[in-house]
C-alpha cells in the first residue's frame, strides 16, 4: 500500500456493516448566514435630495445676504475647489469614482469636449450666484422655471434634438407664467433679472453640450464622475475672475465674520448635493424627479417668505402656479399624468383598507401643511396690501 493510500485509509470514517451510516458523526461545514439586507425606501432619497438641494440654495443666500459676504464668485470658486479636492481623494482611496476608468479620456478629448463644457458651467454658476446679490430666492426660483424653454431652444440651435411646434407651444405656457410672475415682482432689479436669465441660458447650453457629448456609449458618466472632470475647469476659471474682480475688495475681516466652520460646512453641503443627485437618479424614476423638482421650488419660495420676509403678490402666485403646472405637463405629458393620478388613487384606497390609521395621519399632516402654506401666503398678501 502506498503512502497516499495509507493516508486515505487513515482518514476514512468507519461505518456500520450493511449500512452507509457512519459510526462517527461528520462535521458539517458551517453555513454562512447573511443578515437581512437593508432596503432603503426611495422616499428617503427624495427627502435627502430635497433637503440638501434646498439647504445649499438657502445657505448660499444666507452667506451672501445675511452675513454680508458680498463675493459670490469667491464662494463659487471655493465650492469647486472643495469638490475638486474631495473627488481626487475619492478617486484614489475609494471605488465610488471607478466609473471614470470606463471612459476613453485623453488630453485632446479633455481640451476639446470637457473644457468647453466647464467654461459654460462656470459662467452658469457665476451668473446664478451673482443674482443672489439683487433678487430674492423666491423670484430666482420663479425665473428658473424658464429652463425647459432654454433647453429646448439650445438643443434645437445645436442640432441635438428635433423640436416640434407643439413642444414650443407647451413650453410657451411656462414662459407666460414666468412673465406674469415677473410683472408682479415688487423688488424688481434689472441687473439681477439679466444675471439670472444669463445663468439659465448658460445652464441650458451646458446640459445640451453634455447631452451631445454623452450620445456616444463610450462617454457615459454619472454626476459624481462629471464633477471629477468639470470641477477643476470651473475652479480655475472662477478663480481667474475672482482674482481680478472680487479678491482686491475682500478682506480677512469678511472671512472671519462668516467663520471657517461655516465655510467648510457650506462646501460640504454643496458637494453632498452631487452625491444625493447620484442616489436620486439611480433609485427613482423620471416622474419622481420632475415632481421632486417642482416641490423643491415651492418649498424654496415658502422658505424665502418665512426667512427673509419676501413679499409675494397675488399676481406672482398666479403666474408661478401656471408655470409649474405647465412644466409638469411638458415633462410628463397628459397620458403619464393620468396614469400617475390613477395609481395614486389606487394606492390611497389600498392604504385606507389596510392601514386606516396611517391614511388618516397622512391626511391630517397634508391638511396642516396646506394650512401653514396658506397662512404664510395670506400674511404676505396682507403685508403687500398694507405697504404704502
């Protein structure tokens, strides 16, 4: 008998005669038990994006207006520098930006495609943030409702999308609503109005250029990877403008008045907005994105009224409501809106039959929110009517 056979016979488990059952128990390999998988409801992602997105806008306005740091280009430059540093760290220490490895990015392609998009993006950020010096958050959100029209025109002009007259007519409803809201604005400042519209136009060009750039399957990137590529360009361009425009005027007293912890938290919130966008796009549908955007705009208008005592006229409310309804119709269409309403009715009916307490609590909560919103508007209307 060979050594191998001896080893095999020595490890063989003795068995009873006439039976396949071993005399000694056989140790079973341990079974790996995986804990229950944590499933996060999509509503958590929606609430997270709504909260961070609204916080960033209110935070920036608070720094520029309330804390009197009247240098929005410097603030924007800081945001892009913060995003550049964080994405570089994430790219080298984590796998969150591994999607960039699938891109066939070359220096020539970066200069030819990424840099122009970064230039337009930088102009969009600077114009949008400079508008906070002159306009209220509420009025800025109303002007942002013109984005679908700007994107439609930019896509048609650059040959990216085929546009029909029906689309132009649908988008015109949004524009008419914004015009009505602008006519009702009490504190109308022309330079702020022009800056915000310029920000909308540059943002529409950026979105259209990104769409054309990503038409090829070789250049798919999520928002976080796009920040990795575009943030350095924006940081350099914004820094050049800030050096010649705002840096000679800013003092360290202005910086100390805001405080380094506030600056850090502001940059962190601005970066986390990009992370929340990645999560929102990956876990929700286009319908949820559209409704969430409209809800965010409404919440920001209400926040502007409550925090900065912004005066909103009845004419503004009418025009803005019309533009929001037009935006929902343009992005979703009648058939999809009808299907979503029917699905919501079925969900509400099922909730009433299975969880009647939850249904009643939801109804009470929505009624309270509506009453608060109505009281805020009535208070603003009363202040507007009594204003000499």
